[in-house]
C-alpha cells in the first residue's frame, strides 16, 4: 500500500539536507522524496514502511516531528485535452433579472439587463 509520510525536520544547511535525502532514499519502497528546507518539511511517498522512514531520519541526528502518515493526495492525471472537453460539457446558467426574475443572455458590453424590462 502506498503511504505518504510527512515529517517536520530541522534543516539548517545544504549538508543537512543532503544527509536526510541520502538516508531516506536508501529505504526500500521509496518512490518520491520532497524537501522544503524553508519550511523544514520532508515528504516521502511510496510503499516504504513509515516507521523505517522516521527511524532513518532520526539516525541523521536531526530533530524530527511526525506531521502526518496516510495515503498520498490524489493527483489530477487527466490530459489537457480531457480537461478542455469537460469544460465544454459544463454550461453556465443564464443570468436572471433582479427586477422581473426572467432569465437573459448577456449580449454586448452591458453587464446588466435593460432596467426597463417588463413582462407583457
């Protein structure tokens, strides 16, 4: 099962970052490793045991705090063409006049319907 382990790690320099990357990438089952040194967040995605990932980071003598362990976020793997087709399928509802409650279609430069509209 694929897990996403997010840890808060104190990373003060490039050497610290490299140590953490080396330690975590050596764990069997790691697919993706992301580090945000500014925020001090390490994200590890893969089938690797979260406990093993945490243990490896602790061995680098860094302060470690577990933020979350769980399934990875769902990615939007749809192709751009599919996204455009979905946008074409969705239609917007016509605007409704505040005075008479009738629907109208926006044509031209005016944003609002004719203020003198009435039902005949």
